[in-house]
C-alpha cells in the first residue's frame, strides 16, 4: 500500500513540475512578445495585484463567459477603464501555442474592427490577457435572441454596417497585416458589438500567418462546423478564401437570423449554406430572410437584401478561385450601403 501511495505521489509531483515548467515557458515567451513590438501597438504588462483588484479577486459575479479557452471576467482598472480579462486555460501544448499565437497577432495589428489587446499579466498561475471591453456581447446572441425586440434592434442598415465592419477587419488581416493573417475561425459568435453596435472581429487563437510567396498553408482543418471551407476541409489547404467562405455564412446569418448549423431544420437543410443555396436554386431566397426585416422593408431594401444574398452565395462558391477577395467584398458591401441609404453611387 505504501508503495502505491509513493508511486502516486511521484506521478503527481512530476505532473506538477510539468505544469510549473510550462507556465514558466509561457511566461518567458509572452514577455519576449511584449518586449519585441518594434514600434507596433504597445501592450502593457499588468501586475497580479492590478488584475485581482480589477476583477474583485476574480469574483464569480463578474464572469462574462467561459469555455474551452478559459474564463473571461469584466474588470475595472484604477483609471476607470472597463476591460475584459481572459484567464487562459492551459491543459496542453496546443492551448499554450494558441495563447502565444493570439498575443503575438494582437500585438502586431491595429484596426478599429479588430478587438484590441491592452496587455497581459505574467505573475499569476494562469496567463492573463486584458482586452478592450466590448459592451454588447456577440452577434450570434443578438441574432438568436428569443426577444424579438433584440433582433429588431439590428435593423437592416445596422446589419449592413456590421457586415462592412467585419469585412474591413478581415480585409485588413489579408492585405495590410505583415505578414498576412488568415483568421481561420470567423463566425458570428466571434464578432463582438460595441456600444454603438459596430462589429469587431475577435478570437485569434486559430489564426495563421501567411507567406506571400505561397499560394496556401498546408495544415489540418480547424474551425467551426457550418463555417468551415469545404475545400480547406478536403485538401488541408488554408488560404484567404477560407475566411471568405466563413464570411459568406455570416452574411447569411445577418440576412436570415438563422444558425449556421440547426438540427431543427429538415435533415437536408441542417447546414445554412446548403439550405440557402437550395432556396436560391428554387428562387425562394426571400423565404430565407428574417421576417422582422421583411415586415419593414420597402422595394429598395428588398433589392439590397437580394444583392447581399448574391454576395453571400459568391463567397460560398465551391472552388476558392471563384470566390471574391475580402477587399472586393468590402467594396461591394459599401456599394450596397450606398444604395440602401439612397446616396448617389459614382460609376
């Protein structure tokens, strides 16, 4: 019996030491990232005392969300700034790599449509990331709210603005970031809405840095069911057009207020992209649009809804070569917004 207890004790000690070593490795890597911005956006190193004070010692009353990534708390810094504090869950090397990946990317990008990283804390047991606080949660929750007044708050013009915000953020990653960045998990739950309901792209744990001299990145397919580019899934070839496919699904969600995957639909229509394509083939695409939008829509709004539906379906083309770029998508959405607002559009 004593031998069994001793063996268990040794195993637990080794496990503890592995965790300690992993935490120390992560701390050093994060410190290196934060100290090597080379003139990019500055990220602060917070003390453990500051973080505990901001979150009232990680009060359960301040939890905003929790999942496989860890827990997110609402916090208030000494200067009154409201922040979101993410306590990353580290169970394996993969989780550590995702934390490092997100911090590196957010320290090297700067765009109004991307959620900002304010800094990190390296003193506590878990790595802590501090983000700007986005007041209105995520787009998915708004679109799926059982309260119709919540959905009605997202008017057609507001949905177009959110589409443009998201497209601009992704286009920035693809064309302005150096090196280019493929988000790899753009979906409605990763689009946060600020106090004015502007959209901001979040969650860069799965994102990958691209190489300008390569047509694709060879990597195992990762992402979320319903948004995953089928060509990427089949060939393990990640490109900017993989993000475009996912964005096409987001456009369908904005149009329909339906889920990307919904087992309450008929078995052939569980996937929203497949369902929308079928309805388009049967010339019933108007049946896909959220009834709340249709009720208040005039002929001009209906035309712009059809235009956005056409854009969404072009993003969902089976072959990536046939999909538009995020830059082209941004321009098209801007054009649709001009029509919807009744502004003259230059040729």
